[in-house]
């Protein structure tokens, strides 16, 4: 394929899904998504430790959301789990994604968070498409594309004898 300086739009542009640019982009997407969650979790850990009281307090006041009484009940009765769980799981999900280790499991956890955030913040003043939905789409993309296999530890883990003996583990990796 030649490049015409007179009319650069006449040349073909190729972006093969099995090419290196796709691998770079998928790895970049995984790392950035991981950094986003890691930063959110570590910031909470630095500010509040394992006593993130804002989470249960916020949930206790979610009476008018699409989830109805569920988050209110959770905020009132599961504070013992939510306070340490939110910052800890956000941090761990982010670390796993940045390293590309147990990527699908970590991204599934992130997707659960984003579903709860998306529905829980269901004022939808700007429509159904908001930042929470976009975060959900990022996590689902990481799952579908098995992003840990691109420059991540999952590529190494999947070649171990243990994973080869237990091939179902590949559903958590990648």
C-alpha cells in the first residue's frame, strides 16, 4: 500500500484486531481503568482507613432511587461490611487490573460496583448514559476482551501447570 502525498485520504487505513495496536490499546484501557479504581480506593483508605462512613450514610438516604428500600436497608444493616469493603475492594480491584492478574474476576467486581453506582445514583438527570454507565462499559470491555492477557500477569499465569490442569480457572483470568 502506498501513501499519496497529494491526497492522503485515498489510502487504506488498517486496524487489525489481532495486531499490536489492539494489544497496546486493550492493555492501556485495563491499566487506566485499574488506576481509576485504585486511586478511588486508596484515597478513601488514606482519608478514612477502613472506616469509610460516607458509604453507609449515603445509602441510608437513598429512599427515592430506583433500588427502593434496598440501599437504605444495606446502609443501616451492613455498615460493618460497607465501611471497610468499599475502599478495600476498590483498591484491590484497581491493583489487580493494573497488574493484569485475575483480571476477569477483578473486572466483574468493578462491574458490580458500577451497576450499584449507576442504579443507586438513578436520578438520571442527564439521561441513562452517565459516568457510572461508562465505567460499567469499561469493566465489561475488560472482561470481554480478556484484557489481562495483553501485557498482564494473566498471560503468565495461564501458562502455568496449575492452570493447565484446571482450565476453568481461565474464566477468572484473562
